[in-house]
C-alpha cells in the first residue's frame, strides 16, 4: 500500500478528510524566498490554471504580504502538491489551498511552482444530488451522488481536487477510491474525533447514493468515481451549488 493510502487509513471521518498539524518552518528564510522576480512564463492553454509546488514556499494573504502557512511540495497524503490557480499577478499566483478556510485564498510566488492547465471541471448540484463532469463547456458525464444530510449540509462554493487516493480496502467508508478536496466541513457533529476535509468518494453503502445522507462529502458508485479519477488531474476546480 502506498504511503498516501496508509495515511488515509488513519482518517476516521466517514465522508470528509483528515485533520493535520501545521508544518514547521523549512530550512530557509523568507528572505531567500523573496528573490528577484523572473519573467513570467507563457500561460498554458487550458481553461483552468494549476500550479505544482516545486519548492517549499509560503502561502501569503496578498502578493508579498502577511505569511499564512508554509507549503511543502507534497500533501499530507504524500501526493504532489498541485494547487488550483484563480488569478495571476506580477509573478504571484492566487491559489486555493486546504490550509485556508472555505472561500478564502492565498498567494504564492510563481517562480516556486510549475504552471499547467486543465479544461476539466466538476460541478455538483446539491439540491439535484448530481455531479457533472465538464470539459470546457461540454458535459462529459453526469451521475448521482449522496450529499450532506440536514445539519451537515455539503458546503457550497469553489474548491479543488488535492489528492487522488485508493485506500486498498473496499469495505472502508471511502470504498475503492476518492478525490480529496481543498474544502472543509464547518458543521462537524458534536464529539466528532476526525478531521473536516471534503471529498468525492465511493461507498460500500450504495443505498445512500442520490440521497442527503453524508456528513458533507459526496458519495458515488465506485465505477463513477473511478472514471472521474481517470479523467481529472489534481488542481481541477470543483464548483458546488445549492
């Protein structure tokens, strides 16, 4: 089993991701990070920009502004860290990161990442309990999903795929596989011992698919999740509406 799958085994939130500690400071200073700006590379041709972090860097509140978090080159699940880019400005990238609350962004230096792009996007209609995969403006696939039950409704907004994971145990709450997302579930149930990360995942409880039955994540049939994972790269945007 890969290290990412082993880390996932520690996750106890059925439908959302794991909690994590803040990473410690890396062995270099912010002064080293603030090197002279290099000319920006051409923008990739895809509709949605992504950025793979190549060097440990700081996530900042604004370009060159207040530091928020250290970001490593890999996620807590040991996947390459790929961020969804929502804006690009003078050598800085505005990104979605799981270290930030829902609806909040951060900035990283462009010269500490490698830009790419994708034309894929994932759209979840919470009231219809359906997920649609799009390529550009074209609908590629649509299928039913379980969404958050009353009291733990699935949060709405724009998020991004951070990890593609396979637990290795079909009987796990995640079934065969899952896409971890950058978003969080702010409506945790009292006494819940796990974390708050959102995910799109398979489930052994197939009867819940198409219902409001989860703690906030989106559950789907295994075949649908596998197809989704084959199609979308990390950093793909996920839009969830009420």
